[in-house]
């Protein structure tokens, strides 16, 4: 990775002083730091990511294009930084987390696919090319409902009979019944004409 001096500074300089070189180096390092994360992401492949706080970086060289005392209209300053990191495929981590969560879910529940994963910390082992990660997962477990059983149970029933039937399902907090066309008073006897929608709240 490289950084350079500010063009504004280049136009002002006539004789290079030690202060000019120090200021140019400071600015070059600041620019390098400001673009660091973006530059790292550019080097990663599709679907790859890293934990930026775990990246090891060292400035291996820095040099001004001119030395103290030179008479110039401007000069440049170059900083070279060596970066070492361990990347991983985000989808692989997501699948591992999903598999681990599914093992913890009680029977009769399923994992809501709308879950989030935050990569909080990474401890790299560059010799072994491994990284221990601290991740936070937020997910919901939703009760499984046998829709066919519900359809069979409400077929041919009135709205009141349907509500009484659904009241026996502990996993159902609230039930809404609608008829189409609206003049119907009972659910059709044929379950294929019945639609059941489960919504998590």
C-alpha cells in the first residue's frame, strides 16, 4: 500500500526543510490509514472478508523524493506498508452458525432464516493460517405448525368453530379468519380450497 504528500504542500515548497519532510510523512501515513479498510477489501475475492481489527500492518519503507535543502517547486513522499491478514468465506461461517443454532432448537420449532451475524473480534494465527473469531448471532426460533392438520381441522367449520379449534394450539397466539367471497359463513369442506398463512410476530 502506498501514500503520498498533499498537492497543496507541493505548490508551497521552495526549499525542502526537515519540517516539510516530517509533515509530508505524517500526511502520507494519515492518507494510508484513511484508505486502509477500503484497500484491504479490494484485495479480497468475491464472498471473502476479514475482520479488519485482526489485520497486521507494518510500514516497511518511507521516502521523500528530495532531501533537506533541495530547491524544488514540490516533492512527493511515499510510504510502503506491508499487510498480513487471514480471510474467510462469509457464507461458510453463516452455514456453520446456522447448523449450530439448529442443533440448539427445541423440537417443534424451526429457525427463522432472517437472522443476523456480527463479526466482533478475530485472533489470527498466521503460522497455522487460522483465525479464532468472536461472532454475535441474533436469530428467532418459530413454532412449527402442521398446515395440513390445520386445514383438515377447519374445513367445513364456521368462524367461531375455527377459533375454538385453533385455541388448542399453544404455538398460535392469534388467529384471523377471512372468507372469500365474503358472504360465505363456513370454510369450504375441501381442504385444497383452504389457505393457511403463518406469520411470526
